[in-house]
C-alpha cells in the first residue's frame, strides 16, 4: 500500500494539487503563445487526450497579452511559464491559474513582492521550477549541477516566497537523468509540505523519455512522493499524456481504465495474439472504469490469470474461451472472441458494481 506524503492542497484553477487530490497530469504547448488560435488548438488536443493542466511559455509581452484570449477559449487550468521578467508575470497573473517562476531570477525583492501581491489577489499559486541545468550562480558554483544544488536552489526560492508571506507553492526539481531527479526529490521531500510536480526534463524521444520517466516518476510515486506530473517528450503532445496516465496506472497509483494482462507469446501459441491484444486495447481505450482483463495465448497460464480477471480470453487451437469473473461464459471460434470479449467488458463497465 502506497503511503502518500502528506502535502498542502493548493488549487490550479479547478484542479486540486496535493493533499488527497488525485495526481494530475500536465503538459505544455509548443506554439508561439501569441498565436492564440494555434495555442488553443493544441490545448484542446491535450484536453481531449486526458490532460488535467496545461502550461504555456511566456517569453515576451505579446505572449503575456495573449493569455486572456486563450483562457477565454479553453476549460483546462492554464499555467504561464515565465523566466526573469516580472512584468510578464504581472500581466499573466491577471488571467492564468498559476505562474511558474523562480523568484531568485527576478532580480529584486520589490519586483517579486509585486508578483506575489498579484497572485495573492487572484488566489493563484506559484510553481518554483528548479532545473539542474539552470541553477542560480551561487548554487551552481557551490554544488555543481547536483541534487544538493537543486535542493539548495528550491529551498532558497521557497524561503523567498515565504518571507513575502506567500505559501501557495508547488515545487519541481528536474534533471535530465533519472538518478539526479529521484535523489533531488527524495532529499527535499522531508523538508517541507508543499506539493511536488514531478518530471524528468529534456528526457528525449518517445522511447527513452517513456523509460526514463517511468523509472524516475514510478520510483517516486511508489515512495509516496508526487502530486502532479509532466512527462517531457520530444514528440507529439498526446504522447506525453498517454505516458503520464500509463505511469500512474501501471505503478498502481491510479485506478483507471483497463489493466490488460497479456502473455508475451511463445512456441505454444496457436492464435494471432498480438493483433487480438492490439484490437482489445484500441476498442476499450474509452473505458474509464478500472477493470482487470487478461488475453492469453494458450491454456497453460490462461486459466490461472482468468481466475483473477474481470473478463478474459483463453485462446486454444482455432477457438477459445471467454471467462467472466473466473467462470466460462462462452466457447467460440477464434474470430468471434474479441467481439464477445469487448461486449463483456462494455457490459461490465456500464454496470453499477
Ligand atoms: S500463455 Fe501460452 S502462449 Fe502465452 S506465453 Fe504462456 S505458454 Fe506461451
């Protein structure tokens, strides 16, 4: 049983982060934010893919001024990602649901005080986003780009906000490799109660980003660390959401949709299991109810797995069994099995139990 670290609950728009709130999945658009139509189009794609919170980069004033128009056309909570320039934060704070900014980069306490006041007036939180590759000079010189340096930077920025009386904070500590990422979050976790945004930054293409994120985020989630996450992928937007949701589901942190148990196949196989599982996955993707299902290539392990599954197929030679809650409900030709299986899953998904 995973014991989640008790953190403060904050709100990014309508989405709670921390405390007992479900762990949310975030992503980021890659349009020029000032291009409102293109940015809204990407946000809607992310929404449709299952994203909970979206972030946009705000490198200049034109981007900051576009935020109100973007916000008016979307229903996902919106975060503005800002570096160095407090004026952009002041504009953004009028319309977004959270600001990602590192107070230590703003230049003066007075400027940051204005930003904090603007956020407090609208009740929006601030994410302190520490990246190993861009630590403040004093921490880079003292610690290098190490977990200790990342934690020192986070603590410095947290204190900066606390000293200004602001505590609606979440924190991220991202490095581009698994070891430093995990270590940094582990080191900081016992030192405060703010919610953590998890992520491995610049994680690479879909294949490697998936593996790095699954190891790092999976490890932390199993230790009860993490309240929201982003999987960072050099690839399409939907992939980030698909992988993020899969990490939550496959680590056992979130119960959502089908948990598909399927065998790797071997010389005993007498059916086209690969295509059957692909069909099952595609045809049940819309189902949100958590169900355990198994699709197995022969009787050797199929019956044992089916006993614990809500719905199962056990393939044999040219035919197979459909089992529901461990009981055989049909013996059908091979080409009828997937249709019947999907029908049983749909029925169970709609049932009240
Ligand atoms: S279930 Fe049957 S086909 Fe699948 S891996 Fe096991 S022995 Fe092989």
